C-alpha cells in the first residue's frame, strides 16, 4: 500500500476530563500505530484533539483500528472521527 495511505487523522472532542490522552494514546500504542503529530486544546471546558498517525507497522487493519478507537472514545463519552489522511486531504482541498 502507498505510504500516504498508511496515515490516519484522528479527531476527538467532548467534555474535558482526566485520562482522555492516556486512553487514546494507549490504544494507539497497543495497535502499534505511531503518533507523528498531536495537537490539543481546551475551549471553555470542551476538549479537542487532532492526531496524525502512521499505521504502516500495525498488524491491525484501518477498520480494526477505527473500531477499537471508537470503543475507547465511547467509554470516555467522547466523539471521535478516524479517517485516512488521503481522504481528509481531499475533503479539505478546494
């Protein structure tokens, strides 16, 4: 698979609480995904985080990683979007 196709963008939002970053990054480590960039902020108590990850070394498929991340986000009562970087880029190109 093309190198760029192995990159994913993760966006997570919800009420700020302890353990969000810890839980999501642990899931990614367990999936052998490499976090290449991470940005987060808190706006009036609302947590927002975006991550760029490389899943080329993962033994799990994109679909499996997405499902595991969705379960983790749900347990935190957070919203999560996981998409391939190539799709994300195309969606944000005029």
